[in-house]
C-alpha cells in the first residue's frame, strides 16, 4: 500500500482582520493591493487559493464510485483507487458509499441511506436487468423503455455528482480522505448546490470564504483598495455593520473613503440572503407530477393494469416510478442553475448601477436604512475606477466553483433531453415493441427538461450580456471625459481636476480592454463549452425540435398503430 498523502491546510484557511491589517501595513501604495502575492512575498504560494480547474481524474473516480452498486462494490473500488484501507474507509464514509460512522454523518442520514438510498440503487438496477433479460412470458405488461428512462434519470443524477467532484479543489478532495472532522456532514452540505449554495445565509462564513477565495484567485486584497464618496455618504456607510472581516473602515481608507471589500460584501449579501426558491416551487412540483403520473394516466385510459398482473411486473413498475421521482432532483438542479444566474445578474446589475448617476439606494444594501440616500461611485476619479474594476474582478470570481458546476449541470440536462429525443426516434424508426404511454412519457420529459434547461440558458445569456452593456457604458464615459478634458484645456485652466480626469480616462480605457478580453473572450459565461449567447438557445431548440419532428415523420412513414390496450407489436 502507498503511504498517505499529507493533509491540506488550505481548505481551513480563514481570513481574519489580523491578516488584513498585516497586508495593509505592507502597502506603500494602493496598486500593491492588486498584487497580493507580491505583498505577502514571504507567504508560501500554496497557502493562496488558485483559480478552479476541472479535474478529469476526480470526475472519473467519482463516476466509478457512483455507478458501481453501493455498500459492496463501490467501497471495494475505493480501496484500489485510493491506495490504502484508511483512505478508502474515510472516502466511503464522506462520499456515502457505505455510511456507518456517526462521526462522519448524522444518524438520520445513515438511516435514510440504509432504508432508502442503498436499497433503491440496487433495486432499480435489478429491475432494469429483469426488464431486459427476464422471462418475457412473465413481463407481458412491462415496457422496458420506461424502466430504461427511469434508470437514465438516476444515471444523469450520478453524472451531475461526478461533475460536482470534478470541480472540487485538490485540497477539498484530499480532505475527503481523512477522518472527521477533517471533513464533516456540514462541509458536505455547504458544497451542495441545493442546500448550502441555494441559501448561503444559513451557513455562516460561506459568503466570506468564497469572497476570500475570489480575492486570492485574482491576487487582490480589496481591504486595501478604497472607494471615495462624498462626505455624507461616507459617514453613513462607515456606521453600517458588515462582518467581522469586512469592515467599512481599514487603515488604508481616508476620511471620505470606504473599503472596497466592505462594499462588495454587502452587495453580495443583499442578494444572496434572499430565498429565490419559493417562486419556482409550483414549476418544480408541476413537472415532477407530470413525469410521474403521465404513464399511469395513459395506461389507465387504455384499461391496462398500472402496476402489472404479477409480483415481478409490480416490482419493475414501482422501480420505474421510483426512478422518475429521482427526476425531481434533476428539475431542482435545473431551477437552481437558473436561480444562481438570477443572483449573479442582480449583483452585477447593482455593481453597474453604482456608477450610473444617481447610484443605488443605500436601503437596497442595508435593510435597517430607512432614508432615501443613495450610493454613487464617480468614475471621474481615478481611485474609484481602480476600486470598481477590482471589485468587478472579484465579483466575477465569487463562487466560481459553484458557477462552473452550474454551467456543467445545465449542459448535462440538455444532454439528457437530447438522449430522450434519440430514444424516441429509436422507438419509432426501428418499430420496437413499446406501449404508447412510453411515447407520452418521453414527450413529457423532453418538454420539462428542455424547458427548464432553456430557461437556465436564457438567464446565462442575460448575465453574459451585462458585460457588453457595462462595456458600452464605460466607452460612453470615456467619450464624455475626453470632451470634458478638451473644454478644460480650452479654458486654459491648470488644476488638479484636469490631471484626475486624464488619469481616470487612461484607467477607463484599460477597464474597457479588460472587460472585453476577460469577460467576453477569455472567461465568459459558458453553456456546453460555448459563450452564452442567443445562438446557444437556437442550437439547443434546433436540435430538440428537429429530433422531435424527425420522430413525427417516423410515425407517419412507418404507419405505427396501437392495439386496444395501447401496445405496438411489430
């Protein structure tokens, strides 16, 4: 057996005011706050977070764990893949491959795993094998396509989980191999899209940790970069509470200045503290019930026994329904993708509105503020241009791990809907034995999954379009400043404002270039590996509609007809 790898300390790195003060104390000028590693040159580079990269080894390892039957085969695979019994044990507990330790998971989770998850995984797999290889004389009322579609729901869920671990940081993957509390149930929940990330306010420190990671990734210390306001606005903001780490005043701020970190933290928190899920609940439950009950209603209308006529048929049918219930998670994943894009749209809008006169209401960031005072960042000041662009860079990287996962989840759901389109064409053009309820079921799945995916893609496109919108504003600001500079020169006035305008214009030109390169070329919001734009929706809709129309043509060409019970037998 190989020796155990050293434990990672990066995941437990907590930002603190002491660290912030240390960084600021080393700054001779503001620009050094945007060169974090240079400022803390005596700190090992591995103690800073680096940009997230997808790990194919982590993806395939998880893919194996998730698709092998739990309790027996997946823990055995862990022994070979992890290289030691100790690491395999902790991986099995932390990943839920064979959960028995209350040190790794709450007792309630262990009970649910052994009563529902593990038996369900085994039984759906057994039902799939029986439907395809069992005695056909005992399965006359079973359409094998339905249990196949149910199993594909489970497979898609496993694919999503594999993608999740693919975007884990190396230090997080290493933590999974060590005993509690190196990794815990709470840390697992914080990484869930549907729990921790859907409502980060319920997980103290999650927003702060993600902001710290985003600053590390961009080599920026926003605590040392101030934003200058008028005296009244500065006085109001300096009395507001942020968090223990993100305070309005630091040793780097002057009288009329506020910390950029404090401003960004409250922009993010004002959006992420809201619960976006309830408005989507009707859609979520409607789609779930539609998938579950469509085959039942169709079978009932044709006078077919819904659960079969013998125990074997009943077992396969019940497992099919169980698999479709798992589709509930797929719909939820799709809606959470749209929700996160929504939140990113709102935070980016707020950041953009801050530089558009008269700014945004202070009450939109702080609930306890009752006046109509507003916050406005004047980009005619060089210090504000520098601060606003660095805030923007950090905001774009905020929760980057979750963003990449959400982009991949949307792509996986599109893949599943296209797979259903392919199965529909397979049924029609090969004229395989099937029940008409399967056709209705496939159409329902395609409609629901494609609809939710396209809605999520639409939100991604809207988020990406904000980069172009803000770039247009910056270019217009440059145009106006250039004219103002010319007028001041014509008046032959030599004052500090002229120099500040020139400096602000030069920085704005670079801001324009940075937004163009970083947000539109290098790291845009992507779907299926392509920059999110209206063409992506056109491509997805085109593939789905073309596939469906091709299936309709197949129905017409082959002349498929069903008997009184709804069966087609070639």
